[in-house]
């Protein structure tokens, strides 16, 4: 296969290969900061970094991730002081095990999101936080022993704990940060004010942990200080914020413990680090499962919102199709049926001149009936598709509608349009349909004699109200399933970007009110 450079390849290099390469190179450099005789390091980056990227990367890009990790690890030999060949070989072997663990995790989870289900978390803890650290620690200790060292249980324990802590805090942070990047609806709490407050709280934690408390009683209690911060981060930012906060708190606590500070800085360096790692493991386990519960609720809410959005799209398309069908039927009635009736009337006029005088009254009566049918068809055509709305606007269309309804029924309509701006064709048609449906409901069910139709602008919103003096809404109507007419009006109001409310009218009956924002008015006021 020939490699071709493209914009997609450049994006992959910048967002995938380069971070993995730099992260693995940095991971090989961090252990050299501590004295060599300790054989300790606070966090191990290369393996967890690769596993996190594999869990959020499509399978066809795994080769790029693994290759970048290997290149970054090999480059540490000439670039990192005191880098050893045994550490590089052990890292390369760990990458092979990481690939197997990632394959098992993805095969187990199926179509679910990574590290969201409790079963996935349990498998992740067993494979990535227990089995993989033990195997990598054994392999690394064996590689170090190959240079003449001694394979000790203590060395394996220290390396396994460091690796387990690193996988526990790094992998969930990477996976959940990538998830909120791909899904904007999960960024509900990521605002500048919240981020600034989180940094201030973390700075306060740093101050509390670096102060030298003399009494020896307050210092152990400081292990509880990060708990409110972690819970607050979980509530505000979700599992992504809690994972990042846990990573920062864990690194801070273990690094201060190595330096003899903080709540873990009481004993020797090895014991301090061991205490910090034990605290991180216990807190990380609890936070991970608590975050999974929060994440499942958020995922369910997002799925429900998407389902409502899809349902709204389908309903909107159905309304569009309905209007198109109404337009077609109105055109056929006006152009075809009415023309045919006119042609029949002309033929009857011709026939009338050829029949006896005493029989012409029947033909005249028949022509009058045809004229009445033609007028009815024309009225139905105009109701199906009000052409006046397109040419003269909403105000004129509503006036004509009120005049026609007053002429043919007992319900008296009073229309009032207060300087309503000219809207889009779709907006005016939706408002007109809402008025039609509301007036039809009043005429059929309200037993009203008067109905007021008001269109006005209030602030940056356009308001449509239909009030009647009828019997009003029956008690408990909000708990019942709404009728088709009300559902249609609500959906049209939603398509306008507004809301529909049903309340008691000052006239004694019901009030139907629609409000939606006007962009032009808002821009003009700004």
C-alpha cells in the first residue's frame, strides 16, 4: 500500500501520532528525575497513554498509535539522560500487552461507550489495573535483572503499584476527555467560571498539603481534603472533570510524599510513595464506579434528548409534507375542479337557449347550485392554501380569515394585529395554521360566542393569543393526553423556536398563547 499525504493524514499526525510519541518520550524521561538508587517513579505514562488512545481510536488507526509509541520510546535512548536499553525493551513488550488488553476491552464492550458500563469497568480493573501491571512489572524486573541485578518481590511490588495507579488515573482521564471533545452535549458544566473555581480549589489543596503542620493530628486528616473537590468536579464537569482532577490530586499527593511533605510524608520515601499509591487506588476505584453511575444517567438523558430531536425532525417533515399536499390539493381544486364546473355551467347556458321556456328554470336552478358548489370549493381551496398570505402578509391573511369566519358561523372573531413585523413564509404559515386550529377547536368544543385573536410584539418576542368566552378547559386537562389539534399547535410552536401555553382567559374561557423570539428585533435593540 502506498502512503499518500493528505489533510486527513496531517490531522492524524497532529492529534494522534504526535501526542503519543511525545507522551512516551516524556514517560521515559520522568523516572530519571529521582535518584537512581531509589528505583522509583511517581507515575508511568507510556503504557497507560497508549491504552487510552487505543480505546478511543478506530481500529484502523491502531497501527499509527503503536508505531508512534515505539518511536517515542526508542528515541529516549539518545535523547534522555540515563535511559537504559532494558527499560526501552520492557516498554516495547508492555506495548504488546497493552494492545491485547485493548482488543479484549473493545471486544467485550460491543457498541457501548468505553468505561461506561459496570461490567466494562470491572474488566478494565482486572485486566489493566491488576493483570497488566503485574505482567509488565515482572517483565521489567526480569529485564533489569538481566544486567546483573536481583529479581526481588519488593521491586516488583513497587513497579506493579506504580503501573496500576498510572493505568487507573490516566486511562479514564484520556477516555472521558476524548468523549466530551467528540460529544458537545456533555460539556454542560465546562464554563470558564467553573474551570477558574476548580483551579482555585486545587490551589487551596496544594497550600493545605504543603504547609508543615506541627501537631501531627491535622496532617492525616488532610487525606480527606480532596474528597469534596472530587465530588464537586464530578457534579459540575462530569466523569471527565472528576478523572482529570483525580489525576492531578494523585500526582500531587505522591510527589509530595516522595519529597517528605503532605499527608503521606511521614516515613521513608518508599513507604510514603506506597501510602500515596494505596490512597490513590482506593479513592480512584470509588470515584470510577461513582462516575460510571453519573455517566450512565447522563448518557440516558442524552439519548432521550436525541430521540426527542429526531421525533421533532420527523414531525417537522410531516408538517412540511402536509403543507405541500394541501397546496397540491388546493391547486387541483382551484385549477381543475373549478374549471370543470365553469365549463359545465357554460354548457348549461348553451343548453338553456335550446330548450323550451317552461323548462329553463330547472337549468337556472342547476346553474345556481353549480355556482354555490364552485364558491364552496374556492373557499376550501383558500383554507387549504391561503395564497393571500404569500402576497400580502400575515395581518391581511388573518383579517380575511376572521371576515370569512364571521360571515359563515355563529362564532364572532375579533382580530387585532399590533405592528407585527413581516416574517418568513414558513413562520407566517405556521402562525396562520395555529390560529386556524385554535379557532376550529373553539368553534367545536368551547361553546363560545366571541374569540379574540391578538398578534403583537413584546420585547424581543412575537406573541400570538387566542382568547374565548367559552366553557374553558376541563379540570385535569393537563394530565390527559393532548388531542391531535393541540399536538399540531405545539409542534408548530416548537418549529418556530418558541413555546405554546394553555391557560385561563380573561374572557372566561381558555387562552392559547404562542411566544417565539424575533431575531431582527433582538438585533435592532442590541
